[in-house]
C-alpha cells in the first residue's frame, strides 16, 4: 500500500511532441505528489508538485494531472525539447508517512 | 547561490576499507538526508537529521553511520564497504521534516568499491 507505481520505465519522444508519464498509488492518505527531474550525474530537483485539492497544475510546459478517484497522477511535457531528456521520478507523501515514497523512475529521451 | 555541496564527487575505496562522504549546505535548513541511489533506481532514504536528532530508516544496514556536527555539515561513514555498497550517495536538505517540503539535493558522490 506504500508503493507508487510509475510507467513507462523508458520513453522516447520526438522533439516538439508530448511526453506523458503516469503514476498510481494505493494509500489514500497521501496528500502531496511531487515530480523530480534528474539529469545524469546530478541530484534530483523538484520540477512541479500537486496536492489533491486540484485536478491540474501547470508550470510552463509541464503539467500535472491528478485523478483522486482513480488514485493516479501524470506528468505531461508539452513541446518536448532535447534538454528535457532526463530521468523523471514521481513521488508521494502524507498521512502517517512523512518520508517521500518514490516511483521507480522514467528515463525520457527526446529525439531532435 | 545557496546550495548543497558534496565532496568528493567520486570516491574509490577498497572492499572493507572505511570511507567518509561529506555534505555541506548554505541553505541553513534544519533537515539533512542521506540517500543511496543505485543505477536506474529511485533514491533510497538511509537516514535523516532534524537538527541534531538522528533518525535511522529501519532497513539501513548498521554498516552505515552518520554524523552532523553542526547545521551546515553532515557526514556519511561506511565502516566496511562491500561490493553492494557501490552507488551514488545523495545528500539533501529541507526546512522541515516531511515529504511535503521541497528537498534540495546535492550533486552526489559516486562510490566505487574495488
């Protein structure tokens, strides 16, 4: 019940396309859902985060869509660029679980 | 710029030879974390400090220890590294304990065990 399941494991998208990464969770006490972006040889960095009181949050080309009833959330990257090539991790926390529960990660490659 | 600094960036040690990794922060955050990240995996929390209060994750091996002498510095000691301890070690900070606060990560130390 503590897991966050992330898919796909890897994703190749053409430049200018839309990249979509999905995550699902079981623990209904989770109330914070961040996405971290990690470039090779770097530590993860917070990209965008959402709380379940809203169904969507947009920051520039990055959008989180949140479906509370389905217990799913996804990251959409519009107009994907080669510079977006990185590993993306979804995560969740909340309830009695104060630490971040991480998804397994998605390696995204944007082809020029 | 305020940041999280890790030294060294690359560390090579021999099987069983103790090693210490260091982390410093200029963010003046109360919480410091150590994560282990193996290739193509998510970071795994080893322990965290809230100020001087040390919190060990239940599945962190006894081989791993940590020290936080002051707000700015935190050290990870691996007493007898095994081949399975080869990984990237990430230090992170946040203002408060809890996953709802943004964690700021350092660049990591890549540990190789020969």
